[in-house]
C-alpha cells in the first residue's frame, strides 16, 4: 500500500515528537503493509513554519535512519498545507512541496469554520495546473452545513482523502457517518492514515482498507490505498486514473475519471459553466479573464 498522509517527520509539527517515535511509526506502517510513505508535516503560517527544502532534508535524513535500522519503507516528500489564497505562488516557489514532486498536493481546510471563498481558493490551485487533495473532509466540523460545497469541489476536480481511522470510528460517529456516506456516493479518491504517533493515531491503513472493502468491494478498496496513490506519485494526469466508486455496480469504479466526469457533466456544468457561481465570477474578475477562458483552462488540465 501507499500512504499519502502522515506526520512522521520528528519534531516539526504535532506528529512524531522525536526520532525514536518516527522510527517506530515507520516500523508500524511497514508492518501494516505500507511500502511507500509520504511525509506530510503541517504547513500552517503562525504555527508550523515548515517549508519545502527543510521537509526534503528531514525526509532524506529519516530515510537514511530507516535504511540503517532495516525498516523497509520508502519515503517521499509532501506537506499537509493549510488552505490559503497564495498557495499557487508558494507551490511555484517550492515553499509548499507537492506529493513526490507531482502535480498533486494535500490541502487542509480550517477544521472549525468554513473558510470564506472556499471555491476560489481551490479553483486558483486547479487553474495553476495542480490537483488539490482535500484532506479528511469527513472530520471537518462544517461538513454538515456545507456538504454541497464539498460536492462542488469534487465535481470541479478536487480529490478527496478520507482518513482510514474515520472508517473505524476512531474519530467518533459523525466522521464515521460522513466517511461512509462519501465512500458510498463514490466521492473518495484516497484513503490515508494521517497518523500522528504510535498511540491512538498510529498508522492503520490496512484496517481502513478492509472497512472500505466491506462497503465498496476489494478492487475499489485497493484503488483507494494503492492504484490512485501510485498514480499520484507517478504524476499521472487525473483523467487517466480510475474514478472513485463501487466495484459491484460497475458504475464508476471501472470508468476513467474523464468518462465519469462526462456522465456527471450536467451537474458540473451547472456549477462551473452554466451556473457561473458568484465565486467563479469573483475569480474571473481577479484574473482579468473571461469565465469561459478559465473554464477552458480547467478543461485542458483534465484532458491532457
Ligand atoms: Fe494531517
């Protein structure tokens, strides 16, 4: 399996507190069946001042230690970057590292309050040519009041990452409900641990995969923890990656993202194209271009 979200680098956020914990987390991940692990510390201005070069150095240093200790885990860089309007610039400058230097990156919205201009912030990242992966939507306090906004982002091409532990009830009943609901609706691209230590939030991707398999079938469960994460690391364009969905119904799981998007086209046209939402018009104004040209750029991104 490949885990794209984990706070394993020692001493730089609220994850592993020291090197011994980091090595133990890596050992647990490997024992759990993870072969490749993205190290994704928080980047949150004012709290966690991590940046690309420093994360890269810390990842290389931990990899060296794991090799010495014989822990069979391959590390790649990444970050759990807090949503901010200047993300495209920070990605371009290398301050925010993408996952394994691909076009994909983890983006964490605020937990407690829905941010203003949520759509704009994500569209700016998409238009800049990146694929944002929204982390743990099921655990956001505001998902209940803003679920249509989450769906809009999904339809626009934002990927969704659910936490393995949410499917096991580790975060309580509401995250469990939303994790299962989003899975059942075919709106989850990736399952990841978001592990923070060796206690309650230890790496447990296999258990999450098995819970997903009971709901969606073994094939789609494998896509959640292997095929799509592998496509991310290989930087495959999203339209070449199987879209989320069920095995058993063969509805979405066997289709490519492009085919699925075509099937759902009317809805997404309503959001971005025909609807010309307020946020999209605002984006248009700020960029000085027509909504049509922005839409074309989004389309080009997904038809590469
Ligand atoms: Fe995280």
